[in-house]
């Protein structure tokens, strides 16, 4: 995504700058005033920023909707009736990245009609920042609060939450996390050797929505609702067990992942 933007932005800004500079100059010829020229420059910068934001918004939405379509197609090939839904199109919006509008009426209608709605992290309008990236982790937390599922599963590229970046030697998979009433959480299993050392997380350079940090924060908020959350690796037997509801009867020792539960 960032590679695309780096290649795209210089060409776009250069072309736009030339066009607006020519327009500004032609208008200034008739006015011949320095204050007018400064105003034109200010307006030109404002227009460039606005159009750049729109271009980035559209480019990001094109990428995520294309990926969403691939997932819907994959489900369809397995005979699963699903339908892709864009949070932007559904009217979701934020204010300084905090959710202000989250209409799930179409999600509920799709479920009632026998479809599985497939939502994705999306670019949405923000009342103070023009637009922002709405994380899929935040979306699932709002859906969980409204729909009250039996459990929620986060699928990632690692087996779960580790006590340090999993690429580091000696990284330990955290099997269970307990969430308290105030939203704080602690590791229940396994008992870590150095409990005074905080759990460390990394965020990939391409991840603009917080990575595992956001995932655990949102998972903790879901667990506070009395909904168990499981984090495990996609495409494994562990993810199949989590998605099938097998873990509701108890988590076997051979299951690899992280369970997050509310502790009253």
C-alpha cells in the first residue's frame, strides 16, 4: 500500500500543482495584487490537500474492497452464502478516530436473510480529520456489543499473543488472559517467570491501525461483555476448533492460541 502511494503521490501532486498554478496565475493577471496572490496560494494548497486525501481514500478503499471480494468468492466456492459490506457505504463514521456512527441495520438484515456479512477495515469519514482508517478490530467490537455472539475469533498470522515479539528467541505463547471490570487484564496461563516485566508488542510498519495492541484492547472490551475471545493462527486446526465452537466446552491442552475471558 505504501509503495503504491509513494509512486502515485509525486505524479499526482506535480500534475495538480501545475494545473492550479496556471489557473492561479491567469486569475492573478487580472487582479495584480500581492494579497490576492497569497490568497490564491493558500487556496491552492487547501485544494491539493483535499484532493490528495480523496485520492488516498479511494485508493485504500479499492484495495480493501478487492480483498473483501476475494474472501466472498472463496466462501461462495465452499457453498457459504456471504455478502461483502463496506463500513463506509453502511454509514460508519468517526470523530478523531473515535466511533460516532455505526449503523448495523443492513448487517442484521443480511443475517436474517440467511447471508453471512463480510465486513472489513475501511477508510471512513471523520468529522475532524476528513477521513481515517477504521480497524476491523474496532468493527468487530461494535458488532459483538450489538449482536451478542457466543464467542469471537481473531485470526492472525501467528498462533496468538506472546509475551514478546514472537520472532524473538524464547517468546512464550500466552494461553489465557483474564479481563477485569475496569478493562485491565492479566496473564493467567502460563505463569510467566518475570511478572514484573510488561508484555511487549510490535506493530508492523504497514499496519496503520495498531496491530496486536489494538487487537488485545478490543478483545478485552468484548470479553467485558461476557463474550469469550480466541486469538489464533488462520488456516490451522486450531482456528477450525475456535471457529466451530469446540472451545466452548473447554480448551484442550493441545490447542494453540490465546483465550481472553472476563473475570468477575
